[in-house]
């Protein structure tokens, strides 16, 4: 069976007389170049996001200091002209935009994302756990998508036109049609109206403010299914269709007949061969599911009242608390890119053609 | 695992095999009462144009016929002479007994080496899987056996090639791998479904040589499906000519070529271009086209294209089938009266 | 030999001579679900065009006294026979909250008729009219038919939903058009010329695809100055949404161009000396037109949902504009919603439209390329 990448590549002795395909050194080189390519792309994307974020931060009229002053003035304190000037110099607001960007990025790399105007505390403090929780919910949704879409997709293809197939197809369409935040809204309403409870939130009331402990983790896990399911629904429906369509295609191919002709059981033959082949387009679709899930979690967490980054972002934007908003957008973007990169690497592991030839 | 059969003994007896395809336009009768024997150590050639039912026959024997195809009648008996004879059609296609037969007693060699092997697994992986399916060998022993098989089919440096992926091998090598895989279960019957059609002539010759050698060594009963009369002439001991799901002529190969009895066979032989023909001589063709099996002509299926059609008889009824085991043609020209 | 069947061969000729678009249309017609969806979408756009005519009450007219009125049913029969009417409203002071609450008054019947006079509007933006499809006769101030109830400010939800159709659907259309232009342009260049241009554009697309869109949209939308007019905001939102949507279309177009470039008929055209433009427009375009149409109809619902989501958050369109997202904003508060569940009714057209476009897109895609 498949070994891990590097072992596979280095298992043979180097054979220049045309052994099993190419040189092992060539294998490693191709894999490495593919990896570097994806890494480079990820870096460029992060840079791009940072630039966009910076634009967003700077878009509102007036500069940060003006807003800060306005905020302080509204709450009663005041800032003298010299203090304002000092702040301006400190934040480099008297410099050209490019310099400001570089200085901001410099600070970001040191972990300093600035100060939230609304909360009067460092941005990192305000964000706190929320970013991780966002990732947890998104990952849970991703996991759920895989866990549901794969088996159902396979089933639908193998038992095409059966009742199960029709039911799943219909459910799939419903899942596609209802936007996730609407679904969340409807579920909240139904839960409230008929069960009298608030189905939102990620923690029971006892654990909301509690420090982290295993019990709190377990509480979190217990609350994850609903938000994860709401987020995952549309993606799952989509992926079921993709898997079904691709598997139907693959089931017709000659190598499936070969597998059966060897005497393999139906299930073994299907799972090992056509499913494996259909897994490629499936996996590459999943790679770009992650940004969609993170995106979706923003709105869904607003409706369900989850302590993730979504509600905070909205608040920050409405209040024009730009450092906070910018930091959230940047961090979200970067984590999403990392997630996508990981799925890319996983894809490389799945398809031997990428591994051995450097391309799909 | 095969039983030791005497040479010439019947390994597989197919009687009156009938297969239908239920399509939305209606029922298509793909095979109508096909009968033949496969004898160990001998090669039976099945020849015919596309759509005549050759591949359907092969799939039916192995019980891997896809929906909407369905076997509706007949019998396929393994080891008919012995006490352990089994009608393959009576078995559940997915049950262990049938799966032991599939690959273990009857092996299948494919037409398209490019697509018959999965690109996601190494050649070795796929052969080892077949070996372990039909034996109790450990992983290491199975791997050794796989390398052995690759060597037998003439692949150079098999200990390296065993870890290659199919897309790293040439077409000829891939076809050999296909043969090795078919042999992995040590079958005594091999069905080769157009094994050389996708290959160039040189490779074709090599693969045919290989098949002949293997048959001689192991006493395998070979069923060779092809549309190439040259391959038939070179490889086969007996020939069955199929048309629209029926066997229209059955004869030992020399008889078939020397004295064909069915008008279709005669037309096929005439259509083979020969180097001995006069220059600028027109190629002979068989007029018309094979009708769709769903739109079968009334009476003898070949009569619309037949140059020796007998009005009244050929249009009215289907000619009687050839008695299994004997040479003959299913044609009213053969029937007195 | 069977004689050639004249009827069959005439049909075959028709089939052989049909253009790509015709063939696609014939294949499309067989997907009943897709055809139904087409009809549904056409209906929606008709509603959008004649929104004001179909609306009953002025969508912007507020009246605090009639807030949160539940949906009113039209009664079709009374003791006089067929006489569609609704009950008028009577102000009743709630015993507990001391608030004035409007409740239906069975003693006061208001006839409901077709083609009645209502509020003023401009039909298709040109003709000033005040005739509406359905209306009530003899309504006093504050009364009217509220088929889907009213919101907190006393505005008729039904009329607002109808009028919102116009905004939501046309933003979708505008957004998709922009995406289409960008997508076809960049995808076309990418597919036709290949080389480093293709690589660069491909990378750009990949970069854009790995960015989570909503946070960025939120950021951009929030940055729009408060001073901008509704229309300006409208356009800005459209542009923002279409800036990400073009990537999918570009990929489809690029894929098609790459495949078509290898086709023999294109090579033949090149060899015959046809100009680039002619090859693109006369030879390649018809081949991938249907794919593009399918991709567009699958991209539209995403646009509509994006606008709905943004407006739902309060970052999209701003009042007094009316869109489904803005209507759903009122439903955000669970306490409010449980008392007035009809506030969720704007979810229905959203879901219907998405379903319809998805079926339509699927049907078109299958018709365009049954093997693709």
C-alpha cells in the first residue's frame, strides 16, 4: 500500500538505465518544486490580503488619530494638540502611505496589531480566543462535510436511482438553496418557539467565561454540531453532487471491470479503485471549501451568537474601529490560506501523478 | 487454483446462453442461444464485427455483466465432466464461490492496456492483490510471486518494474502486466478480449507469442476474442463466428479458412486484403451495416446483407443453431429442403 | 435492405443541420425541472418589472400604530355571496401594556377589488400611475390589506417584498454582468494566449479563491462613506460582489478556450487565413456560449445571496432602499421574531430564486455538454 511520500521516493536504488520510471532524485525534486510553488503562492496571497486589509483600514475618511480623538471626546476626555501630533508621528501618519504600510506590517510581524479604539485595549487581547474558536467551528464544519459527503456521495452513485439516492438528492438541493445564515435564523426561531431554548452559542452558561479546562473543551464539543452542521450544509450538498457525478463516471471505466475480474468483492473493488479516482476532484473541491466555511461562519455566528470573530468584526466595522477590523480580516485571511495550503499538500499525497510528475 | 485437466478435456461448457439488455427503448437481445466449449490446451477464437456480442459473452461467463444487461437463459458449466461441476449462472455473482472462480479459475485479459489498469496504484500492488485474493500467501511471498509473474510474461527487470505505476510503462509492457494479472490467480481458463487491438503490429506479435507459450506451458484453455482474421489464423485451434448475438459458424481453423460454410464467413474472408491480389483491385466489402440488436431483421439475422439469400426461407425463419461440439454453420444453405 | 424512411431521415436532417444553440435548447427542453425553473425565474423578473403595480400599499409608508399586524386573510365569501373582503382595523388598548394595538374588526368589512387606486408610482419608470392589481376600497388612514403583516414601523411586508424583488434581482443581474465581462475577458486571454499571461492570471485567480470573501466584503462595504446616496451604495456593492465572482466564470471560459484551441475546426479556420477576431467570435464563441450561460445562471444566486447577506448584516444597501436582505434584518432579533414570525417571509423568495437558478443552471449545463 501507499507509503508516506519521501519513503516511497527513496525506496529504490538510483537506476539511470531506465528502471521503474524516473530517477529518485527527480522524484524528490519534482515534489519539492510543487511544494515550493504552493508555498510561494500562499505567501503572495497573504501579502495581497495584508495590502487589501491595509486599504480597508485606511479607507474611512480622516485618519486613525481623528477617529481616536472623536471617540475620546465623545466619552468625555480630551486630547491635546501635542498629544495628537505625537500619536501621528508614532503611527507614522505623517509619512507616505507605503511607509505606513511597511511600518504597520513590521509591527504586525512582532505581534503588535495596534489598539482597539472601542475597547481601549490591545487588539490581540480583544480578539482573544475568538479567532481560535472561529477556526474550530470552520474545521468542525469541514470535517463534517467530509464525513457526510463522502459516504453519501458514494452511496448515491453506487445505488443510482434508488430511493435513497432520490432522498439524498432532494435534501441536497434544499441544502444548496437555503443560505446558511437563513438556515441558522430558521433553526433559532424553531428552537426558541417550540423548545423554548436558545440553540445558539458555543458554551453552556456555566462555561462561557470560565478558564480553559477539559470540561470546557467537552462542553464546546457538545455545542459544535449545530453550528458546524448549518455551516456545512451547502458545502456538503455540493460535494455530494460532485462525488456522485465523478464516481458515476469512474464506475463505467475499464479498470473497474479489471478489479471485478480479479475476484474482488464489489465493495472492495469500488472503494479501492473508482472511489480513489473520484477522490481527486472531490479533494480539490474541498481545498477551496475552507475559505467559504470561514466566510460563512462570520454571518452564521452572528445569528447563532457564537463567541467567534464574526460578531466582533461587525461591531468593529460599524464603529469604524479600524485596527481591530483590519487585524481580524488579516488574521482570518492568513489562517484560511494556511488551511488551503494544507489541503493542497494533502491533495499531493493522494494523487501519485502529482507526486511523480510534478503536475496533475 | 486449477484442477489438473487432461489436454483437450472440456474446461468450460457454454450452452444456449441468452442475454438481454433492458433499455428504455425496449429489450435488446444481445445474445441468443450461444453454445461452445473451451478445451484445455486449445484456443477458441471468437470473431465478429463490433456489436455482435463477443464482449458480452466474456462478461457473462465471469458474471460481471453491467446493468441493464441480464442473463436470461442457458448454462455455463465449469468442469462439466467431473463431479465438482458448477453452473456459474446459478451462483450469486458477489458470493465467495463465484469470486474464487473469477480470477482463480477464469482469468480475463483486456483490450485497452491504457485504461484497464488503475493509475493510482503500482503495478505490483495490483498484481499482488490478485495473487492474495486467490491464495494464502503472505505479503512478502505474494510480492515474490508478482515479480515471478512479471518475469514470466517477459518484462525485463521485474524486481524494479513491480513498483512502477502503469503510466510509467509503455503500451506493450502494460498489456503484459495485464496478462500477468490475469495469471495471478493461476487460472486454467483465460479469456482474452481483443488483447492486441490497441497495439502496434510488432508488439502484437510479441504478445501473441507470449500467449501461445503460456498456453503450451500451463495447458490453459484460451478463448480469444478478436475481429482480426489474421490473429485467428495464427493463434486459434477452433473458431466461432458470431453475428448479432448468435454463432453462425463453428469449425476448426483450417476448415474455416479452407472451406467456410456460412455466407458471412465467406464474406469476412473475402474482405481481408491480400498481398496476392492484383494491383488496383477493389477491396471487397460486406454491403450494408450490422443492424442494431434492438432492430433485429425477421428471419435469419444476416439475410439483408447476404449475397446467397434464399427468398422465402431466410426471411421467414431463423436457421437452426449449430449443435454444440460439432463443426457447422447456422444457415439454410446447410439445411436440406 | 430496408428502404430509407423519409420521415425519419427528414428528422435526422433537421437534427444534423441544427446550430449549437438549437441543439442545446432541444436538450434543455427535456429537463422538465429546469424548464419549470426558467418559467419561475421569468415570473420573478416580471414581478420585478411591474413591482409597484403588484404592490398594494406604499412600501415606505410608516405608521407606528399598525406595527406588527399579523398577516390578514382575504375572505372570499360572505352572506351576500362572492364578495372578497378583509376586515378593517380597530384600535384596542392592550390591557397589560397599555399600548394601542390594531386588531381585525369583523364588523367592518372592506371590499377587495382588482385594479384599484392606490399610491402613486411610475410604471417602468416612465408613466405615472396609481392603479394597482389588488386594492381595498374605502380604506381609512392606516388601513389596507396586509397580506404578510407589517413590520415594526407598520410598513406592509407584502408590498415591501414585491418591491424588494426588483432591487435584489437586478443587483444580482448587474453583478453577474460585471463578473461575466471580467471573467470572459481574463479567462479568454488566459485560454487563448497561454504562456506566462495564462500563468499570471491563473495565480491571481487562485489567490482570490483562497481568500475568505465575506470579511473582505464587510470591510469594503463598511468603508463606504455614509454620505453616499442609495444609488451610489447600490453600485458600489455590486462592484464589490462581482470582484470575486468573476473567478469561477474565468475558469470556465479558460477551460473552454483551452479545449477549443486544439479542435480541428479552429486549426482549419486558422489555416484558411481567418483573423483572430473572426475565429473567436464566429467559430469559438458559439461552442462555449452555452457553457457560459450555464455558469452565469449558477453564479447569479451567489450574487443575490451575497447582497442579501451584506444587507442582512447592515453593511449592504441602506434604507430607504428595500431588498430582501434589508427585510430580513428585522428578523435578526429572536425575541422580536418569535412574536412576529411573518418577518421571516422574505426568506421564501430568496430560497425559491436560488433553487430555480440552480436547477436552471444544472439543466443548461447538462444541455450544453451532456458528457462534460
